[in-house]
């Protein structure tokens, strides 16, 4: 079993198995690996938005070059794809960039000379950047092999019945290639040679993106099976999960987790992020079932068949809280299988986050992404800003709780015994204005577009607006009641886990896995609230509910009847849907 040493969960002795002891990756060797990165102007860490923006930009650029640049359709696509390859697939750009330079200089007669020279210079810069990045990969791999000192072992199998690495990329690449071929086949439907050339170039670019994804799938699968084919270098490291659910790997002596070496997305044998948080089985094995439709107060007690599902749901809920709160998981000792470098696939045998649990095998779901100095500075800056923001938010929350507690103390016994209620107010109803503007923008003279937008607006309005505009929370002696489309549901006081009012968000979380967290959102203007000296209604409601939750003596002594709990909202949903449907017809 794992044991804890300070704030680090330690692996048991002999975790590496027959491969012998793994060297600790710390000190100078880890620093040499981190310094092997290419110059800062070479892209290494791909931001999330690039996966959507760069391919779309490449397709648009290919169409522009094909229609107005005098390049053949395939050549325009080749040039445009160099927006994607240096960042997402540098191995391909290392071979194709020189071809692109020659193509622009010899076949780009439709472009002015400055534009041709500019494109050629850009292609040359791309080639230089990818060569530097690939050279840095080789240096990183050599540094990792040196740090391992010859220790090697076969990585444990952590696939757990999941599809092999790259399966999704394989199907996505085939789909993109087929879409590109289909677009290339219908180029005759466009008028004018320029339009046909532009569409043909866009089709070639789309097919090239499909080929890029297929190459990524092949490389990912090849690199993923490498640690299991035979002995690979092993290193002892520290690992934890960040707020983005990525595994951060630190040097073995970085007990303060100051400088992550790289991040990698991993999953355990179940195919889900493993041990991101500790399961709260002790909290989910007890309690009453949340009340459902028609306001019925059903207290069925504990059910054995619910325990496993409750534990799993609680763990998933903890994952959502980890992401939403920007928190990090515990620091754990781990054995790293495979030489890490930019783009590598690795396997981790890590100590479990839960004390006393056996080690877990985590398989990479994506490539290793080194943490650059620029990324580290951004992270430190964001942490400082977040700390200041959370400090101010905590001050406002505590002040609101103090005011609510003082108001409770000043109230008489008769007032304390009454049922308390909170409901949607002006901040919620202001959401109708942007919703109406969106509906007006969706209105169109086109029949099919008008019908589709009207149906979508009607469904969204009927399902969302009643919940946003007519929500109600009722507190009585037994707990909190929340109205809904089908009826009210109850959350007992002892099952309340947290009450959070952060600006435009009110959230109440439960220890019961069968009770989904309740939340509401509204408009929020922090600068205006500070200037006027007012407290957002959500922060006030959260403070008042927190007082009742923390101090049983302040809770109502009476029980809410069906009228006070809040009636079902489905009649209001029908009315709202009918009004929106009529409005969409009138705007056409």
C-alpha cells in the first residue's frame, strides 16, 4: 500500500518490479532537460484555441491563395497547411517547407513580388523553427536517457480494455479526408475559374488536414506501444493533477511543486482521469434520496444498490469542482516509463491520491508538453491574480455572512420560526433582454432558416427561461427545497456540502451523489457594485443560507407546505414556449 511522507503520497518499495530501482530525476539532470528547449520564439506548447482556429484559418487561406494567387490548388493547400504543421505536426513541416518555398518562387505568378518574397521568407522561418524544435526533442530524449542511468523496465499495461491510442484520430482523419474529397468533387458547381480554384484549394487543404490527423494517429499509436514492447528507461518523479485535469510532472526533489517539467493528459485503466480527487464514499453511503417530481417527500433511506453508483458520481462531481475551482490535486510519487520529450507518449505508475489505496497505472492520452519559461511566468502571474481575487471574494462573503448573522440575531423568535425563501430577482430577469436580441437576430426571410431558428428558440426558452426567471429556494426545519420543471426536490441540512455565491453564480453542492448540484447564473458588474456599495443578490442569498446551514439554532422551526416549496414550472414552460414561438413567427 502507499504511504504518505509529509505532503507527498509515496509509492511502496519495489514498485518498478523486475526492472530494478529507478533513478530519481532531480537536481542537475532535471534542469538540463528543462533547458534543452528551443528558443522562446519557437512554438512548443499549443494553446487549446489553436486546434480549432488554425485549421479553419488554413482552409480559408488555401481558398484565398487558390483563387487569387495563381498557385495550383494543391500548392495553395500545401502553403496554407504550414499554419498548422509547425504547431501541431512539426515532423511534416520539416520536409514540406522547402517544397513550399520553391513552389511560391516558381509558380506564384498571380501574386505581387513582395507577397511572393514574404511567403517564401515565412516558409523559411517555419522550416527553421521546426528544425530547432526537432533538435530540442533529440536533446531532451538524450538528457532523459542520461538521467535514467541505464535503469529500464517494461511498462505495466494500463489500457484496461480501452481502444488503442489514436483510434479517435484515425476516424477523424478519415472523415476530414473524405470531406476534402467531396468538396474537391463538387468544384464545378461554382461559377468562374477563381471560385472553382478557391473551392478546389480548400478541398485539398481539408484533405491535407485529414492526412495530418492520420499521421498523428499513427505516431500516437506507435509511441504509445513503445513502453510495452520492451524495457524502457524509468525515472522516479513527482506528479499531481492541475485545474485543467492534466498531470503535471515535477523533479523528484521538488517537494514544493514549484517548477513542473512537463504536462501530459493521462487516464487510468478505466479510461477516465484517475484519482484526480479522493472519492467520498463515507459521505455518499448515507442519507436520504433527493425528492423528485410533484413535491413528494420521499425518504427511502440507504439502498445498497446505490452505493457504487453514488461513489462514482461523487468522484465525477469532485472532478468538476477541481476544474471549476482551479485547484490542484495532491502531490504523488510516481515512476515514469519512457524517455520524455516534446511529443512523447509515457506511462506513469503513481501512488494513489487516497491514502491506503494501491498504486495506479496512468497511460498518456496525449503527447508530453514541456512547460516553457514563458508558460511558467504566465502561470505564476495568473496564480497571483487568482489569489488576490479570491481574497477579495472571501472578504465580501464573510462580510455578507456577518450581516446575515446579525440580522438573524435581531429578529424575534416568531421571525426565526418562519420558513425562509429566496427567489429570482432583477439580476435574473435582465437575462431576457439579450435572449430577445438573439431571437431577433435569428429571424430571417429564409423559410428553412426561420423555421429551424424558431424551433430552436422555442425549445431553449421553454426549457431554460422558467428555471432562470422563476427559481425558488425554500428553507424549513428539514432542509432546502428547490423548485423545478417537474416539481420540488429537497436537500436535507446534513447533506449540504457547500453554499457558494460568487458574483453572478449561486451554487449549492451536496454530499449526496444522487443530488445534482443546484446552480443559477445572472448578470454581474463587479465595478458597478463596488461603486454603488451594493451586494449582489446571489452573494446575499448565499450568506443567509450559509448562516442557517452552519447554525441549526437559526433554522426555521416550521415545515414548508406544498405551496411554499414551489410548484412545478412546466405550466410556465408551456406559456413561455408558446410566446416565443409566436414571437418568432411575428418577426419573420
